[in-house]
């Protein structure tokens, strides 16, 4: 039975064309495994893992059970000057998932909060070491780091910034993005061209002096701006430059963390270790909001050298929420017990081939793939950037397919439990849609 949505509905929807949606609603009412179900009873194949955040599929029984048990046992515990066992257990599990390369875990409730937390840690770290002049932050064009003022400031998506420019942090620079359609179109994995773009960081160091720069933050794979994959050795070069100048390197792994590339984290995939890592989304399989910052020991130790008392004046009411910890612990269990990473690696080539088979279809000007992520860039309608992408989103839903669209790029990131039959269904439907766009 359809649930009508009034144009005057009280719900102000996030990142949504509200008037368009309320005129043509797309309502999800249940989910199981690889599928949602809409309010008319139609099955909707999840090609986006919700919003990049459901790697284990929906309504996973072991996660459901863990959260049910938690809410009946400890519904809330304050995280300021108090603790509860699952928060400590989870931190150890996450530490192990990093290969014990990060010694501390600081909990937040979202990727946006994790980014702002990491930026504050970077500033506090330098101050604690007697280098308080290191305050400048460097992001990247087309980067997305959430919607807090810190994340927006280091982010580089114009549409997210223009209405709020007066509130941006001062002392922020941006490196160029790495997308080059002419040189790298239809790449599989890391494109060949563009490593030299990392050297733009040296130019910023020369301009400001390293003694004034605190941190560089990048997404290993940029998701929200259309699946931009780093050129070969680009991230290694950024690491070298940051290490050379004593600048902290932050990876925003809100999208790439927890298996999206077939490895625990993107820093595993690219063999580059940043100083701080922000995570969220797949941490709890999307069941309970949660984020975290993974911290190298030298950063934590610097804070612990000061006088006794609160070392970092920062945190959230819901940091390490018991329900979130329960969901995350169950998620970790499933990753380990069910061979999720191994499955993602085994099906990656089939996924990649199916994606690149769209080459040659109307309006497809680029296809980018890495791990279990795909970006299909469509030619924009002149003067109407994003309109073609929105049409594909709407038609996909009508065909029983949930996708993510950013501008005119279709971004795909299915649950990692996806099987070949689901890949066939997803790309069969997408092929039909793209062939009949006009």
C-alpha cells in the first residue's frame, strides 16, 4: 500500500531535492540481504550499500540480535569520565583490524564528526610538541569530508561551500584534484597519469613554510564527487612529502574503510600509512550511527605528556554509544567469521568486467573501477549539470534498483556479500536504462 508524501510534509530531507521528492516520492519500508522493499511491495536491489554503509547486507541476524541484547542490557552510558566494557572491547578489535598499526580509537557518531575530530587532534598534537605555529590545513579540490565547518573548509566541492563561505576556517589551502578525463578515461584500478600532482603540496610548503602547516587530508578514493581514483604512487608521494616536512597525513576512509577495496582499509590497499584515519559507515554496517578516528601512537603519546587532567577537550554525548559498539562488534565478528574480504576479492574481477561492459552505451564518457566501487560518468546535458544523473537515479528506482548519483556520475558500491547473479541483475537493469535515456 502506497504511503503518500505531502509537499508540505514536516520532514526537511538532507541532500535532497525536497520539492521534487515530495512530488515523486521513493519510499523504502523494509530491507533484507541485498534488497530493499518499497511501499508498493517491489524489491529494490541495493547497488549502493545504502549510502556506502551496509557492507554485510541488510537485517543481518547476528547484528540485529547483538543490538537487541544491548538495548535491553545497557541502553546508554555516559562517555565523559565513565566507560562501559564494549567500548574498550571494540577499540581493541578495531586496533587488530588495522594490523595493530594504530594504537588508539576515538569514537564519534559520523564521518563528519570524525573529520572535525582528526583536524582538532592534528592542531593539538603540534601544540603539545611546542610547534603551535603549525595551524594551516590542506585539503584537495573536489574532496568531500562531511558537513561540519571543519570538513567543509578542507573539502573542495563548491556546491557544499558557497552558501556557507562566511563560516569557513581560515588558513586552509587546497591541492588540485587528480581527475583527468583526457589522459585516464576507462581506467581499471589506479590510472597511470597524475602522480606529479602530489608535488603541488611542495609548492604550498614553499609558500607557507612547513613550520606553519599542520596536516593534509585526502580521501584515498574520493567518493562523493564521483569516484576519483588516485594515480599510481600518488598517495605514496604525498606520504613522502608529509614525512619530509613533519606534516601529519590524514586519510578520510569513511567510504573506503571496512572492506570497500577488498582490504580492511584503503591504507592496506595502497600500502601507505597515514597518521590519522577517519572511519564511519561500514563500522556498524550502517545499523547504528558511529564514526571513529584511528590514531598513531606518537600522536596519542604527545597528548599524554602534559599535566594530569583532560588531555583532549573534545568529545560527544554519544561517543562509544553501547548500541553502536554492539553493532560494530557483531560487524567485526562477521567480517572475520564469514570471510567477507576474501569474497569481495574473489568477485572483484567479475564486478569490474561487468562495469566496463557499459562502455559504448549512450552518454557514457568514462568508467572508473577499484575494489568494489564503480563510477560511470555520463555526459552532462548542456546547461543542466546533474539533470541526466537525476533521471538515471529516478529510472533506476522504477526498475527496482538503488544507485547513488553524484552530479552526472553513477556511483556504485554494493554490499560486499553481492553474488554474480546480483551483479548480472544490476548491470542488466542499468544497461536498459542507459540505452533508453532519450
